């Protein structure tokens, strides 16, 4: 019953906003994806993975509000973003509220029409815990003469320990510690920043950093928190009908030995990942004036959430993973895509075969 009421509320809100959009300062948008995945020799999974509604409001020339409301797997509802913008100048804006952490290519730009595979890259789940949102305050802007965009924020952080319960694991790093603004607690502030350079036509370079400690309700217990030093480097280059992207992320974690001893967990002291991908629109070979696109793509991805471990913990080779993806995206319109790919999945455990996987799905954004 609760889910039905929430769905009705979501639909009513959408219709109300749509009917008022042209007569007010309201703006709307949204995105969604439906996935089909079939690991070899296993049962297939089908999922309405997410449907997201963007709602924004422009109060005046300086002040605006942005929000995203998300349904995941049909029945889970959460607020993904909710923050105020205050324009301090022509190229600088102050922000406060629930925001996306600027790290890597995907976390801040994750509509299904912006990445090639049916699902996001695995390292953007297990190292960068996207979708990664935190409550904070900060600045963003551009320096036009240098062709630079910058962001800098103070955030609450990832939770590691709460009243005797631990959250961080070797298999997926920080992911289970996301607070997402839901009754979040904060024991120590964290600093997040990103700089993008766009001075060369078709090229965008990004350098991001996230530094601080995880959050604990028992700060006096040394093993209840760990230190985070995450660096991300990304690049996108687009020329004619070619697209090239690459990303590298390194997360060095301190105090993991004490944390694992206290909690019985197995989180590593270093996590590292890399991918490179390319795509080409082959429809232009057949029709130069085609409005539709057919992107043939490939991606090589490798990452390890046990790149290093502390103390007596033994590296788990199953956490050293490689995924090669081959597939295509058919854009029937700029905001509507059909995707399919085949993934070759491997890890470093000798004699253990990871199931390769066939995926397909649809994605929309508007």
C-alpha cells in the first residue's frame, strides 16, 4: 500500500509540474533504465532499475533549487539530490544541500544515455560508490581564461561504524557506508574537489580528490573509522563520429588493520581501477544525414579492491577483476537508446571461471 501511495504521489507531482512548467520558473527532467542481464548458465535478471524525476526552481537571478527523486527496482524511493544554488558572480556559485560527489566520469553524469554499457562500469560501483551523494556546502564555477571548471566542497562522509554495526567490506569497499542524506551522522568533515580542463576542442580532462575520514558514532574507538585518500583522473575526447574515454581511480585507506580487527571485516588498504573505451557511429557510413545513431563500442576495465592489504589480512584474488565489454547503442532519438553487449568477466583466482554475461536494456533521458 505504501508503494502504491508513493507511486501516485510521484505521478501526481509529475503531472502537476508538467502542466505548470511553461507558466512558471519550474523546470523538469528525468531519466530511467530497464535492464536485462543473463550470466552464462544462470537465470536471467530483468529489472526496472531506476526511474528518476528532476525538479528545479529558479527563485530569482541568483537563487535556484535542484532536486532528483528516484525509484529503484520499482519499490525503493529516495531523494538523490536536493540543494540550493546561490550565484555569487558570473562564474562562481555557492551550493548547499544533498549533492553528488565530484569523482570520475559517472558519478555526476550518470544518465543511461551517457554511458555505453547497460549498467555503469563496475569500478564506479565498487571503488567509487556511485551514485554517491552527501550533504555538504561548497563552491563551483569556471575560469574562462584558463578553460577550467572547478568544484570544492565540505561533505559529511561515508559511515563505517554505528552503535556496534560495521559497513565497509573488501568486495565493494565503501559502498555499504553511503548515507545518502538519510538521517546521516557526522563525526569528521571530508573535503572533495574536482578540476576539469576544456581548452582543447573535443577534449575534457578531469582531476578529482576526496580526503578525510569515515563517520563513526564511537569516535573514541580508534578502529571504528578509516582514513580516505581518493584520487580520480578521467578524460573524454570526441571527434567527428568517434568517442574515446578513460578513467583511473586510486583509493588509499588508512587504519584498515584496526578496523578489520575490531569488526571482523576484510577491507583492503588500497583500491585501484582503470578503464578505457571507444565508440564509433557506423550509421554515418551509410547516411551522413542520419539523425539516429548506431554506436559500436568496446571497453576494457580492470580493478582491484584488494590492491593492497594491511596487517595479517590476506589478499583475496577474487577481488582483482577484469571485464571486457563489446556491444552497441542504438539511439533512435537523442534521449532514447537501446543497448546490448556481451561481457567477458575474469578474476585472478586460478581455476575459477567467472560467468560471462549478456546484457541488454533501454535508457531514456529528457
